[in-house]
């Protein structure tokens, strides 16, 4: 009798900032990668709020609250689709997006006030700095870091090459 367990998925960490227009553009690649690899690729959003974007830190905390309410990627994508609005409106937009998605907007507001998700955001940012992340989006797959902040050109293909190699090694 075979004791085969399914191979663990390859992990793609996407260091992202929710007020970053380049991160919004990167969603196209994330969708394509998910479509190609399905469960064989685990895409994880990692927070890297940049100081130049005033509302990025609050947005990262809001994304964690959305995750706690079971709607992480839907919320992330909805906020990224409105990076310009976030720059103008700030935290009220984060609450509005929560309400539009059917999340508990009052709980979202409370989470932003009490800072319950600050440690997660701070830990992501510290880890990002430790591995050399300087801008967003930055991708880490296997032991390779790919900087998408300068150009998205060719990044998806490079990620696919690495993912294919890692999946082949699993066997």
C-alpha cells in the first residue's frame, strides 16, 4: 500500500503595499499564476507598507482584519483597485470597502483604532527588510527574491521557471 502524501505547495510570498499602483498591476500576474498552478502554488501576501504612502500601514492592518473575517484576498484586491482613492480618502475608504464586501465594518473600524493587527504588519515588514525587500511588489519564491517595483516585465515568466523547477524537484 502506498503512503503517498500530496506534495506541499510551492510558496510564493508577495511583498505588497495596498496603496501601491504597481502592486495593483501585479494582480494580473498573481491571477495568472493561480490559474496555472492551482493548489500547487500557495500565494501569500506579505505586508511592506512604504513611508511615502500615508495610509498603507492602516490598509495593511485592515487587510489583516478582513482575513480574520474570512475575506482576505477579496478585500486586498478591492483596496488595490482603488489606490488613488485611498490616497485621497484614507481610513474611511478602508471601512467603506469592508462594508461593500459585507464585512463587519464596525469591527474593521475598531481593529484600526485598537491596532490589534499591528504586530503582524510589523513582523512582515521586519522580515522583508531582513531579506532585502526595499520596494513593492517584491516576490520571493524558493530562495530567490524578484523585485517588481522597477518593472513587471518578464517577472511572471521568471516566477513560472522557478515554480516549475521547485515542483519538479518534489517529484
